[in-house]
């Protein structure tokens, strides 16, 4: 990883930490991680893309080495952070690839800043039909806080043993960044979990750029149902959906080869 560039930049009023792989003279792709992950959780994907793209892997606010959530935490604020990063680095029409929370950030950024983006790719974003009461459920927040608190009480070796035991088919490159991200993340992001939800149709009705939605199997815990995946295509003028069977919410970790094939096929069309 010594060839990767690491930096902290001021954007949208906070310090955002990021890694950069590849040269900025190439087309740029920004990888947006999910809740409680970090930029380095994209390491395996970045290795596959860095020959053809400048790959930017930021830590979202409250995650990794970026500033915390004292000034707010929502889809809109996270999207503003990404826009600020794009502008601060003077990136020309980057592509966004987001997982889960990062997917919702990408969707929101495509609505708020369409002029800044070339396309977005979404790995099982949280486009779920929930009532406002369900989205802001205190019980969900409490459950997440307990889960993360328990993880933070473990040693790194214990964290690695747990993630390997629970996800034995993941590529080896995934385990270390996953464990390190859990140590670094601010518990406050889980306390704000309800805030980041937004009625997804409000977003999708305003998407104009090319979109790839990558989905997995509901029985394995994905957020996006087949019905929702079918419905979103009515909203996206240049939208595609790829289903990767046998995968759950962490699609790229469950089936890295098929995930990367879908990503690179789409990138070839839009780059």
C-alpha cells in the first residue's frame, strides 16, 4: 500500500481523510463505504481498478480518520461532504460507487449535485419501504449501538476471529480493514442511524445520470427486494440492475469475481 497516496483535506467544514490509488489524470471513481466501515474496506476493489482509474477512498464523517458527527449526520450532509471533496480535489465528473449507506450517499449526491457526477453504482443501498417511525426507531439505534460497543470491547485478534468465523467465504483482504474500521468508528453514527434514512422514491424520481444497482438475495439479508429493483428502473432513464445470486448485503465480499465483472462492464460503458 506504500504506493497509495494518503491525505486529509478540508471539505464541507470538516477534515476528510482519504486514500488515493492511481493517477488523477485518469478517470476518477470515488468509493463510498457503508455504516461502520472505512475507506480501506474497499482495498480489494481498488486494487482491481487502480490501473485504469484514479480511485479515491474517503472515510465518511464519524468513520476512520475523518472528523466526527458533531456538525450533523444525514444522507444530505454525507452527500455534501462528497461534493466538497470533489470540489476541493478539483475532480472532473467522477463516478461514485457506494455500498449500503454509501449507496444512499451516492443517490443523494446525484440528486443534489448532478453537474458534478458522471454516473453512480450502488451495492445494495438502503432503498427500503419504511415508515418514518420505523426509520427513526430508537430500538434499531439501540441495537446497533450494543452491537458496535460489543465489537469495540474486543481485541483486534478477537475481531478478526469473529469476522472470519461469521464470514468464512470472504476474501482474505476483507478481514483486516473490517476489523480496524470497527475500532475507529464513532459510536455516534449508530445513534444517528434513523436520521440517515429517507424515502427512496423522493430521491430516485430526480436521478438523471447512468445508474447501476447491484443486488443479492433477500433470504441472505439484502436490503433491495426484487420488487424494488424492478420499480427503480421506472425512475432511472439510464438505469441497470444486476442480480448476483448467492450473496447478501455485502455483495462484493460474498462474490468478488461476479461483483467486479458487473462493475467493470458498467464502467466500460460510462467512462
